[in-house]
């Protein structure tokens, strides 16, 4: 099942690359924004609750889709590109095992525990 879920996330990542490829965004923009949503991890410098909220906000596929659809509705290519990049980034992270965060700490995700303290 784990492989099937990763393949599904890979398909969504490839879809986002395809959509971005067909937009007017320069490729360097995608590379910058591919890691850009991870700036939200700085919220963990405040506390776990703020960190989890910011991380989940910038890695939630529903929010990415809303931004993308808003861009379509408003004929705003930039909003569409941001939505595509956020969507693709979330898929990329989930392929790597980084899921949405619980308030318990960065290593506690909806996909299971990650990091050094795993299983303790």
C-alpha cells in the first residue's frame, strides 16, 4: 500500500510539472518555489503549535487547489502558478515521507513518525 500511495503522489507531482510547463512561468521559479513552502518550518522557532499550523497551511493540497482555482476564476496566471507549485511541493514532500504535522512536534506526521527520535 505504501508504494501505491507514493506512486499516486508521484502522479500528482508529474501533473503539477506538466501544468507548470504549459504556463508562462520560468523554470527557475519552479525550482525556487519547490522548496519555498518549507520556509513555513520557521514557525517551529516559536512553538510546535505555530510550526504545525504554518507548515500544514503551506502543505495542504486543498489550499493549493483553492489558490489555483481562484487564479483561473480571476484570470490570474501568477495565482495559478503558485497553486500548482504548492500542490506539487506537497506531493514531493509526501513522496519523501513528510506528511502534515501534529502539534506534538515536527517529527509527528499523518504518515507516521520521522526523524532521529522515531519510535521512542
